C-alpha cells in the first residue's frame, strides 16, 4: 500500500493553530496512536494533534476537510473493535485534554462534561452529591466518556441500568466540515423533531466528533448485596442466569466466568475465587433494603436449584468491591497467558445462554484453540476470549475460523455480532449479514450525507 504524504501546508496550519508541542509528527511519538485495545490491528498515522477545546477541534476539522485528509478521533484508545485504529497517512485527533467536568446539577440530576473526562471520574463526581452514573465499562478507570458515547459502551451494570445511550441527554458534535452543533437538552421529555443525538451515539466517530456530553444521573441505591455462586459444570451457571431472568428478577449485575477465566483471574487478583469450579456467577442486587434482601434470597435459591455447590454472600462492601474488581480484571488476567488475546463480543437472547456457552466450548475443541468465556450474561452478552499467538499463522487461521463460527451461531440464535464493543474493523465483515441489504444501505446513505468526502474514521463499520 502506498501511504499518502501528509500535506506540509496542513501541518503548518495545525502548528500555527495549536502550537508545535500539540502537533506530533516524529515516528516515535506516533507509535502509541497507531493501535487500540484490539489485538493484531495497528497502523501509523500521518500526524497527531492534541486539542484542548471545542474551538480547536472545529478548526482542525475545517482544515482537514479543506485538505481532504482523513481524521480519526481518539480518546484513551481502549476500544476493542479497532474503532480508533488509524488509516495510513491520516490525522489522529486526540481528545484526552478536553477533560473538564463543566457542571454538576444535583437539582436536575445532570452533569455536563467534556469528551476526554475519564468515566470513573464522572461517577465519583456524581457520588459527591449522593448521585450515581450507572454505565461502567470494564475499562472505566481509563476510558473517556467520548469514547463511551461513540461506541455506546455497556458494562457490568447494563442488565438493570442499560448502556451509555440511556444516560445521554445532549451532546455537542463537530461535523466533518468543522461546523459545531448541539443536539438534545436538559429536559426529561422532548419529542421535538428527529432524535439527532441518538444518530451519533454509537456511530464510532464516522459521523462527527463529540466534544461535550450532558449526562443523566440517578440517586444512589439505598442498599446493595453481592453473591458469588459456584458450579461444577460450565452450563449450570449460564442456566442459572436464564432462570433468574425468567423469574422476573432484574438484579444490578449477573456476571459469568468459566473455569479458565476463574483460574487466570484468581492468579492475577488473589480474590479468593474457587479455582476448581466449572463456572461461577457473580450476582449483585441493589435498591431498597427489602428488595435487596428478597432478590438475594431468590437468586440464591435458583443457583442452588441449578446445582451450585456454594453460594457465598459478600460480608461487607469491601469484599463486594474486591469481587467486582476481580471480575473487571478478567481481560487483563487472560492477557498474561499468551502473546495475543482476542476479546470477542456477541450477544444472544437470554433463553439461549446455556446453548451458546456450550457451543463456544465445542468450537474451541473443534478448531484446537484455547477459548476462555466470561461476560455479562444477565443481558446475554458473552465475551469468548481467544488466547493465541499472532506470529503463528497456521493457528491464526484456526482462530479466524472459530470466530466466524461463534458469530454465525449468535446470528442463528437471533443475536447480534456486538453487544458493546462496536463494529469498527473487527466486526465489519459480518454487519450486512445481521442488518440485511436494505438497512445496511440506509446506514451508508446516512454516512454519505453527513460525511460526503468520507473523511471521518474511514473504513470503520463499512468500507
């Protein structure tokens, strides 16, 4: 591939706008911006600019638009579908320095933040007012809210509280030509015109660059209880999750780990997990004290009915936090096993969870690849994680075949190719199969209308 030279005139204009220290061009400085959290995907950009305010983002987009140079917006680079991997010779627009919490409004239960604010900071700032920002992706300690919005991130609490989209009341967006628009408002109810903000949530930077976000907050739950159920068999844990949902119990968290994941996490976190278990389910209920007590007892009974050998209740908030942190460490723990870790992301209707978990195990055996499975089973979201070595080309062919089998199985069960990681580059080959030709074409028409030159994050979601 011939990489286009980065235009000198654009480079000079960017340096004049931002200062030379905010424009990176040296190869060694570009390396960290050439990949995200997705295994095997990397590319070197032509230059990187580090903006500090919306006005700079707008001017950068205007200059890039005039020069017809592709732009890839980027936060912390924690994405897992290749969404922020640059294209050759492009301009990477770094947004981490737009990191101010502009307003917390406890009377209207809202918070206005810039796009580069770290997700955990948002919940901490809300907590100072007795409030709560529910979306909690596994990377919340380092991921930015702008990236969360662009990918419509989920998290451990998604079962009860939903995903990022459910907490966005308004966004400021810079369009492909540099125009700045505000979409949404502080009103709880608003049906005036098209819901334009929803078009940009989950658009993965292909329609515009998000610079500010108005978030909805909730009161903090009165009480919380965490339980850990241990099962001798792989699918007993998955069936327990299905049974809990069928019993019309919607807890805060229902997380599943298979034996490989349990052992890796325990070795990494030393949280006291039972390493000989076939699977375990981490259950958390929150709300009024009476509800927490009742749901905890009902989930314990369902776990035991499905063959749980032990159901442990966290003794206090410290132990509950330790168990939750252990679950959040699953990806990091697994990444230590082999040189390459491919974290997959499919979702199926919850009645098919046990079937899907069994199928993933069979796929690993059939293709002779090591797969660890964990995920947010309460909302049907599974993360089959393949432990491999990208330098072994023969094994990587088997890995790709295993991924195809898993994705096709999810679609055959009326599932989706991605529950929270986005399409990006990794899931692009499967999108048309899920959407169908007409819906796929409609998405492309929206893209071409808002970005007629195809300069915003090109090659992501579709070619």
